[in-house]
């Protein structure tokens, strides 16, 4: 339990807090290219457009920390990386925390991607690791939470520990033949993966390799793996069907614990050992049995005995069983009731085109994966999984609805998880309930300007869609319509009604402009993210709308920041081109902290302890403290009285001793680390990560109380150090400017959902 629990929490918060910036921002790239060496015979050049080229012969250098990387000060400027022919490795931590890196090209000479080479590259959306790469190192792409497209070529032999951990946008993983080793936690916390393929060449699967892949539906463990390791699929709550191949000899501790949707598992005759409660249970203050699980096993086998001992339904495997229906083309079993050894398989080899009629709509699936619908009038509404093309769901990569069809029926395209494009014609007036539910590969939604109604859950769990533009014709958006669709921007057109939880995007959406036409806003429609314990407010959520509108009423009722469309930036001492302009505007628009006057922000002034704790209090929505100030130097009625009281009551601040808070004293870097760590813990985040302070020349000067906080801050990327003439230093007791704090707060809010 220890390893899975720790990594589960780390997966949830590692990406959340890694965007916090605690150091002075990196220097801007000069107009002239910057260059240097990064290995014997290997050099690098960074152009002013953010393109880095690594060239030469041989291996890149490895680095123990990102502070040692020669382009450390330029990390935030790197947008593209080209590793040219002749270079054989991508060095350890070479591009760790390059948060704007979007494109990587690896030449055929690259044989190894080393540990943490591209970890925490939050803008990286796709990567092709071709077959010339033999090994992907530990945490190589860890926390790349926008990485939705992954190609792994033949030739790869080893996927290292946590190589793709917390790559939450991935929807499918095909591990190529030739891979022999999948490391511990290799795909742990990849919550978007629906489909994963493990080839028969894999000889070792590490502990928790696919733990908390909460969208994974089906898996087959090949015989070559020998065993199912401890925690292998722990917490895969959507997993419905598992085949453990003949040849597997043991199922490890809690291998399938928490797979609460599991309805069927085949346990082979070769099984010699199965750990207690490893299949068919979930844990909370004790082990609880999953109802309805069927175990397919041979009579007298270890699997059959496990089913009997634990009271699970046993489907006896009969090798002479004959399916009632087979595909005439490929011989696959097409009997939906067949549960023998996962025999039933929706035929992937059916001759094309596959055609049919549903109501007044003709449909045809071509060999290239395009599903075309023609006809006139309203489309039929379906129940889950009953659309006639659903048996071919995994083959459908594109949907084309032609002119003449006027509606999209309920459940029409639910679960087409490989469909990247769906084209709707003009004339469509409504999209039914769950019409596109769980279309996890869909990358864009182009809605026609005739659309009037979006149904309940219509686009829920479309986990690759980042932006939505509703045409002015739309008047109604249903309940949970875009639930857990990770929208970053949304345009609402002239909508008049939005249902409950319609835009609960899991915290991805940070602000919304609500039109004056909007008169009904459902519960938790904007600014909330549902967790197992209830609805959590998205930190610093901002609503823009007209004065006196329903938007303003909603913002006031829920304690969100509100501005009108004519809001203008007030500070004359913050130009449009300085690095801190966006953070200052972010803080000012949300009322987190203003200027020293109406027109002056004083960006280089030091932030005080009273100011900083007040910012945290405002971020939390100005909660009322239970009592008065516990600090003798925070006077009644002081601007920070309520903030200091609230923070003290919740363990976020401890004061400076002798009952004093020192509100006017400058807040130091180590104090900020301590308060942020406590605030993160107060919000329920994992703060267990630690990194060594020994790599910094002033690591020994950190105050005892702040050692854990700075260690945590280094581990999750909050602190990156300050480059000085004496090397990269922590400067733990130096102050932070108002501009730097504004930047920290903006980065925290952008990742805290």
C-alpha cells in the first residue's frame, strides 16, 4: 500500500505545484543565438525564436540537477528541440522543466533518452520515439501532463521507472514488440489512458506499472511476463475486463485492488499463487468485496479455488465451447454473451465497407476508419452501447455527418475513443445527452451556427479538447455538458441557460466571460471541481460580465472575483513588455493584491509577511476566522488581521515567536516556502516529496524550521535556485519582490486545480 498511496498522491499534486516559480525569472533570449557545449564533441545553439539545436558526435552530458544544465537560465525560452544526426543520447535532466517546450525531433542516431530528459515539459503534446531508441530512462517524460500523443517504435527494449508517470492526457499506449522491460510506475497515474497494449516480448512488468490508470478499460497480460507484479493495476477504477494469459504463475499483492468496475477476469490454469484480496476487492479502512465479478478459470485450478474461497461467480472454462456466432470473414467470436477466456472480440477484420440503416439514417464505415452518416431529419437516440456502429468503436477514427441530418441522437457517438475528428453539418439544431461522452481522442469541437441545444453530459470526458466556442445560436447548455473536458478557454456566445456542473473541467478552466443573455446558471456550473469529498472551488477563478447581470450575482454568491468587460490595467509603472506584466494583471484583476496607490504597483518593493498571508487568504475566498488575532502585533482592524487569524488557525503561519507575527517585516524565500507548503497541505495536496539541499553552496544556511519546506519546494519545482557569481544558490533569507510574488501566485493558481 505504501508505494501506491505515495505515488497516487504525488500524481495528483506533482503537476499541480510544479508550475510555481520561486526564483527570479530566467533571462530573456538575446537577439543573437546563444551557444555552448553539452558533451565531448556535442554542442548546442538556441535561437531567438526558441529553437534549440543539439549537434555533434557522441553522447550528451548528464546533469544531476537542472541548475547544472548549461542553458538553465534559458529554460523558459526553449520551444523546439532538434537533436541532430550523430548525437547518441539525450542527457539526464537536459530538458527537465522546459515548460514551454512543444516540439522535439530526435535523429536516428539517438539510442537512449536518459533519466528526466523531458520531465515536467508541461507544453509538450506529442512525441515520437522511433525504433532507433533502445532505452527510455527513469522519469524521462514524467509529469508531461499535456502529452496526448505517444508513438513508440520497434527497437525499444526498456521503458524505465516512472518514464511516463502522470502523463494524464495520454489516451492510448501501444507498447511495441521488442520491449522486454516495463519499469515500476512506468505509466502510473496516466488517468486518461483508455487502451493499453502489452506485447508478448515483455519479460518484466514493474510494480504499479499501470497503477491509477483510472480510464483503462481492458488489459491482457502476456505469458512472457511470467507474473503479475504487486500493485500492477492498483486503482484502475474503470477496468472492466482482464485476461491473465496461460503461462502466468502468480498474481501479486493488491495487483487489481481498487478495480471497482471489474466484471470479468480470466485466471489461467498455470497460476500457482494469487495473493489474498488481489482481485475483486477495494480498500477503505479494510477490504471490501466488489459485487458482480465473474472469474473464468479451470475446475481445480488456483483461480477456481480463489473464486470459491472468496465467493465470486465462477465461469468454468470449457475448451470444447463453440461460440454461437462467428464472423464469416475472420472467424472471430461475435457472441456478446460469450465470456470464455475473453473470447468475445468485436471483429477487427470485418470486410469493408460495413454498412447499415438506423431509422432514417444510413451509415457506412470505410477501411480508413471514417464513419459516414447520411439521411434527413432527426437522428435516432440510443441507449449506452446500442448504436449500430458501436461494435466497431475502436476502428472509428473520424465521423462525418452529412447535410440533411438535423440532430445528433443521445449516446450516438459515446465511447468512440479513437475518433479524433467529428464533422457536423449546418442544420444540426441539437446534440443529445452523452452524444460525445468519453470521446477521449477528440481534439476539437466545431459546432454549426444552427445549433440551439447541447444536452446533458454531451461532451463529458472529452479529455483532449482544450477550447470550445459556442455559436450565438446556442441558448441551452445541459447539466454536466462539458464535465471533465479540460477546457482552458470557452466562448459562450448568446447562451441563456447553463445547467448544473456544466463547466466543471477539473480545474483547467480558470476564468469565464459570461454573456448578458445568460439568465440561468446552475449549481457549480463555473469555478468548481468535484472531488470525492464534494465540490472544491477553483482558486482565483475570475468571472467577467456586465454589472447587474446574472454573472455578477453568481460571482457574488460564490465568492469569485468579478470584473466588467471595460476593466483597464491601472498601473503606470508596469509596462506591457516587462516579464511580470501578466502576473501583475492576473493578481490585480482578481483583487489578490493591488498597488501602493491607484496607479502605482511598485513591482520592485519587497513583499511583507502581512501582505503575503493576505494574498493567501484572498486566494482561499476570504474565509472568516473562528476567533480574533492570536498575535500581539496585529492590531484589531488591521488589514491583515483576518488573514493572519485564519492562517494561524489552520497551521499555515506560526509567527516569529513570543506571540508576534511581524506583519511589516519582509517575507523571506524560506518563509514563503514554509507558508506555501503548509497552504498546500491545508488544501489536501501531497507534500511528502523531498530533494537534497546539499547541492547548493548555501544549503546549510537554511533555518531548521524551513529545511523540510525548501526540500519539498525543490522536489516539486517551486524553488529552482538563483544563479549568482558564486554558483546557483538558495538565498533562503533573501526577500521577494511584489512582482515575483505576483508571478508565484499566478503560476500556483494555474496549476492548483
